[in-house]
C-alpha cells in the first residue's frame, strides 16, 4: 500500500484509493470464481402482515462467503457485478437457487405468500430478461406465480411503452411486481398509474427512525395514501423497533419486513420460524 512510502511523502496513489482499486480487482476475480463454482447462497427474510401478525412472504437475498475475502455484502458486490456485466449470470444463478430452495424446502405450502426476487436495473434492461427468466422457471419446474419481482424505480423509469409491455407480460406469466426502495429515486410518479404494480416497498431510510422524525412520518403517510388510492399495497422495509411497527400500523401500512421480526435466515430455518410465529403468536404480540 501507499503507506510504506511514509507519511508526508509524495505517492502516486492516495492510500485509500489504491487499496480500494486493489480490493476491487481481487473482488472481481473472486466474484467470477464464485459464480463459476456456484458458491452463492440465498437467505430469506420474512414479511409480516400488520393486519394479523401472520407470515406474508419473504425476500430472497444473496449471500456470499468468499474463500479469500470472507463474507462480502451484496451492497458491495452487486454494484460491481453490474459494472462488469457479471450481474446477468449471477442473477440467473440466484434465481435458480431460489427455485431449488423452493422445491427442496416445500415453500409451495406457504402459498399464497410469495418469494420476492431482486432484479437489478441492469438485468431488467437486458433484452433477453423475459425469455431468460421464463426459461429458468421452466427448467427448474417452478411456477412464477409463487414469486414476485422487486424492481427499483430506476429500472422501470424511461422508455415508457416498452417497459409497460414488459411488466404486463411478466404479470401475465404470474409474477407479482413490486417497486423496491421506493422514495429514493427521483422519478415522476405518473408511471405508477400506467404500470400495473402490486406493491410499493418503502425504503429503509424513511422507515428506520420514523419514531423520532416527523418528516419521515409525513413522507411514509403520503406514500401509503397515494399507494392505496392507486390500488397498490405497501410494505415497509427495515423496521427495527416495536415503536416503528406501531407507527406503521397506525398509518395503514400493509406489511413490514425488518429486524424487529426477523433477520434474513437460511432456507432450512424458515419453516421453524413460521411455526414459532403461529404457536407463540409472536407476530401479534409484536403489533
Ligand atoms: P434491498 O433489496 O433493499 O434489501 C433489503 C436490505 O435491507 C437487505 O440487505 C436486508 O438484509 C436489509 N434489512 C432488512 N431489514 C433490515 C433492518 O431492520 N435493519 C437493517 N439495518 N437492514 C435491514 P442486504 O441483504 O445486505 O442487501 C442489500 C441490497 O443488495 C439489497 O437491498 C439489494 O439491492 C441487493 N441485493 C441483495 N440480494 C440481491 C439479489 O439476490 N439480487 C440482486 N439483484 N440484488 C440483491
Ligand atoms: Mg429488495
Ligand atoms: Mg429494498
Ligand atoms: Mg433498500
């Protein structure tokens, strides 16, 4: 690193950016290998219905424990996968894994609760997205009707008609549709009326700390009112306290996903979590 040149001495690399560039290189190599050797795993984070505290679906979140780097967070490697084009094979592998888990752990019994898959904007804009997705589900012998796609505002913005058609085809194939991290994009809201989307998922930055921040409460309230008037439902992500859940319930929020109920967990723990939720009525107790 640049540190070996001693402090105050000129160095071509600023220490930090050199280390960052080095890590990015290693990361990209490791990511390629991890995809090739199928080292990714998927964890699942429950969503809870505020109406009655019941299990109401879960989000599939990729997990990677690199041989060389240890656990790397998707917040770090997903953006890298996007800039290197690795996101397409990576995303396909994650979806395949989620389908395999679905069959192995009998997630069909959770129906009508759906499993959410994150589709990055880069993947969503790929011309073969629809065919690629459908062929995975066919090959894996899984029905899209058990799944939901989480798309960001950035993905569905722009080229109006083409996106509208694509969303309609995905819905016809059986997928539920959700706008992820809602409120963080700077899109005009008019697209919400044209696109048939089932869910808005309010970004964690508005949800966490809602108890102490009046502005956040007003924003969340406005999003919920607007969504309901457009026949959409709302899920809040990242609630960490009972107080936050209470406020969200009071504002008419439909579902909550957050550490207050459960962290993302490996697929083999989901069934047990749901049983515990029903037996001790933990969900209702938390409401
Ligand atoms: P996201 O789709 O908005 O996912 C929610 C993130 O918030 C997850 O982080 C989840 O673990 C975290 N979270 C949930 N509840 C809480 C809470 O109460 N407190 C806090 N502090 N965090 C909470 P994760 O798994 O690290 O994923 C980060 C982002 O990486 C995701 O944001 C998504 O954009 C991307 N990502 C994760 N898995 C996938 C994937 O399989 N495919 C794609 N394309 N992107 C993924
Ligand atoms: Mg998501
Ligand atoms: Mg999100
Ligand atoms: Mg988010």
